[in-house]
């Protein structure tokens, strides 16, 4: 996956209520693509699990960058 695509996924996850206000991007400059993808996948899993717990089937990768979740 291209780094630009990884950053788009990271930005989408950053918009979710669970991580909004937390800086999950600072160390990404020091990560190679594989590490960055693993970092993103961890946060996507957190968001997905939160959605399932609340009765929503939400995947972070499908959230628009400017998504507002209730």
C-alpha cells in the first residue's frame, strides 16, 4: 500500500470519537510502511470493536475523513 493511502486511512481513524483529540500521527514519520500499516490497523480494530459493542457495524476504513459519529 502506498504511503499516501496509509495516511488517508490514518486521517480517517483520527476523526473517530475514540481517538479524536489524541495524537496518533506524530511517530508515523519514523515508521516504515509496514509499521505504519500495523499502527493504523490497531486503531481501526479499536474503532471497529467499539462499533460492534455499541450495536453498530462500523469499519474505520470506510469512515469519511470528515465523518461525525453520533
